[in-house]
């Protein structure tokens, strides 16, 4: 019976394991190796074992700035997604309203249109003759269009919007999964609405907060299209830098080194997430 | 005695459907009152109204003479133990029990003292540092009880607190819970669907059915003198026999029964007239079984259709000449073990209870 269960489980896991091995772990292994190779304009790369790529990445201020900017934008995106997503998720998890289904759909809806479409939408809104500037001028708050595109603000606003579902759903499921009697118990013991929220609801949604933040952080850190279109060359992030190095400059070893650092950052966040989750369980 | 809690004409609807009401009852000082009934009878809704977790659409709730109908739960000064205990899973046992005291801004040193004393009262000393998930079901329940009692509430509310425990523990906790309640002398409202729990623990029982109160009585009254068919059938086993009122004397009646013969029955005869259809109620253990006809010839002749041995009792299925089946339970002593299936016996229905016949 046990062995049968094992074989059954193995059968279930085989397709996803094959997929992950060939399309995730193999490429990671590939650029791990590539990152210690030497770049050559003629032959693309020369097999070697050198730390040159990493030294350059951490040594040149330009690239250091890109790393810090990426981490800063990822952290800020996760933070603002949490700030805006939590009330929404809380409402969705608690409401008995007939609008709940509609609101859930509206949360998912952005996922049904492509990232590029949504990013172009933001270009229309944030451009110098875009809706935001026109409105502000009409209201008399500004005289001339302010520059929003090609700033971190534009990238941040668009990423928060695009990645919102990844924050709301983990939050929603951790809030909806809470036993309503626990909040009721707090009420009967003398806690008002805000006390209940900070003493009970918020700490119990910790898993959702960690999960949502980790998802949004890693997705932002690896974002290419949105920073490229809204931030241009002014707001360069790691993803776009790798993209340019691979397709334009053809410096694969250096691109691999950057990819290595990026994946390291993302894995650290996931590691911290699991560590945080375990502490709660233990 | 004076009433701690009073509910007057309390009614609650959920949209179009009636949750409960109108209900009227009061809880006396130090009393253990049970709301008993099948699921969906409105007992938990009633408890939530008492706790302030629900506000009634109509009626008033008073606590110690003060109208608390619209008061939020955090201002009510009641301790509530939930069916699933609802401990704070992210807090230690100490922080769980201390929660209500912290909300009341009790000094830290006093909190420590009162928490450890209350954990002793519930028989769980020294577990302050544990997490709820490290405790067994029974221990969690004691922590939930300590958390509700440590605030010294004017009323203790228990929402089926024993139903998630295994059978052995459940029986033990019945006595312990009752013992703690009596020691602290705290007025208690207990919600359950289990009549054994209700009987063993309560001073009074309120039997509820589809949102209204069927009967308010002591456990003995409820068992011996139910006032409705629902009450008779919900509490224990019962034989119900169709009959017609032949004559009335005060609250008693003489009933022409479908088994043949006339029987005197006590009950609410006042509302009845001669010729009304009624039910005669006899508990299985009250039916006398004789192996020879009685001298006065009042006994009913019957055949033993079936006999089931269940340890300390024998359960007889008896069929009378008129085709009516009755159940009788007798101690499994030699006297009754000798009564074989298919043999003829004579039944003494003894004290019958008169019940109105509902459609």
C-alpha cells in the first residue's frame, strides 16, 4: 500500500519535475557556469574560471546602482502592494456582499490582459500629454506638464498595479482561512475593532503577508518590460540590463553574472519567506 | 434569587428566515441553564445574542438590570467558550489567558498571579509557556475555560464546549465543568444538542426547536412531564399511543386508547375537550411486563416480537392484539431473561402522560 502510494506520488510529480529540471535548473546551471567564463568579442565567450565578471559588476558604480535600484524598487513595490492590497483583501475575505464575486473578478482581470498592454496603458496615463498631467493642469495645480515617465515613480506605480493580484490572493486566502470565532473570542474578552485587528487578524495573516511580499518582490526584481517601457534608460533595472547584454552586446558571461546575482537575491527572499513561515509554525 | 440575565421577546431574522424568536427567559444567580435542541433550533444564535456577537431585531436583553441589547461584546463582561475553543493560535497559553485582563488594563504583576491561579482552577497548572498547538483537545478546552473565567465575568457562556472531545473525556469534563461552575458560583448558559450533557449538568433546561422555546423545566420535569410531542421524542426513548379524550378531571383525562381500553393520563388537560384526539406517552422503562394476566384484568395482552440484549438492559419489542408496537426496556435480570421471543405477556402501562396531538 505504501509503496503503491509512493509510485503514485512519483507519477504525479514526474511531469513537473521533468519540466523544472529541463527549463529551470538546467538554464540556471548553464549561466552559473557561463558567469565564470571570459567574454570575447569574436568568440562570444572563452571557457575559463575567472571572477572578472563579478568584480566588474560589484566594482563599477553604474552596475552597483542598478543592483541597489532594483532592490529598492522591488522592496517599495512589495511595500505599496501590501499597503494597498491588504484593505482590499480584508474586505473581500470578510464581506458577505453580493459584489464580492464582481470584485474578485476585477482583481483577477488585469492578469487576463498582457503586461505590455497594461504598461502602454500607463504610458497613456502618465505621459506629458497624458490624463494625469492634463487633469493636474486643468485643476490649476501645475503650469507645465510634470515629468512622470522615465522616473522611478512611474515604474513603481505601474508595477504595484500589475502585480496587485499576486499580493491580494495570498492575503485573501490567509484572511479567509481564519476561524471567525477567534476574532469573536477577542471581542468577548474586551477587545475593540482595532485591537482585534492588530492583536489577532494581522498576526494571523502573517503567512499571506510573507507570501504576497515574496511573490511581488521577486517578480519586480526580475521585471523587464515595465521598467524598460516606463523607466527607459533612466530607470534601468537588472532584468533589462541582462536583456540588453544578451541580445545587443552579446556579452553572455557578464549577463550570466548579473543573472546569478539576481537569482541569488530572489532565492534569499524565498528562503527568508520559508524561514519566517517556519517560525510561526514552530 | 434574582435574575442575572433576562431576555424579553427577543427575535432575530437572517434575511427572510427566522433565526430565533420570540424567546423569553432569565438566568438566575449561580444557575446552570442549558439551551438544548437539535441543530438549527436557534440555540447558538440565542447565545450569540446574549454575548453581543449578534444584535436582535426585536426585544431586549438585560444584564443585572441594565439594558445591554445594543451593547457591543467587548463591553459586556461575559466569558464565552467556543466549540472549537478559538484560542489565539499565535499566542502562548499565558498570553491567551491574560488577553482579557490586558484589555481591562490590569497591572502586569496581578495578571501573572490571576492567570496562574485560574490555570490551577481548571486543572492545568504550569503550562503558561506552551503554544496552543502543543496541547491536547482537552487541555485546549481548559485553557479556553480559564481565558473566559479569569476576567471574572458576570456570566459564563459555553457553546457546545464538549462536542469535540472523545467520549471518555467528555463524560469526565461534564462533571468537572459543573464542579468548577458550582465552586465559583457563576451563572452559566450552556448550549448543547446532547440531552445527557443537559441532564447531568443543568439546574434548568430550555428545550428549543425551530427558533422557539418548547419547554423550560428542570431535567426531571422535562423527562417525566414533557408538554409536547417534540419534547417527549427529543428526550430519550418514548412510546406514543393514539387516543381520544373520554372524560376530563382537572388536568387529568381518561383516554380511550388505540390499544383498546381506557387509561388515566396526567397532562395539560385544561386545553382539551371530550372527543379530542391526543397522544399517550409512556417511557420504555415504565412499562411493566408480567407473564400472567393481572387480577383486575386491566393489563394489555401482547406478544414479544423481538428481544435485544444490550448489556445491563433488555429491550423488548411488544406487539399488542390491535397491532400496535411498543418498546419496553427492563433490567437484564433472570426475571426478564426468561421471557422468550414469541411468548405472550401482559403489559401495565402505569403512569401515562397526556400530550396534545400535533399535525
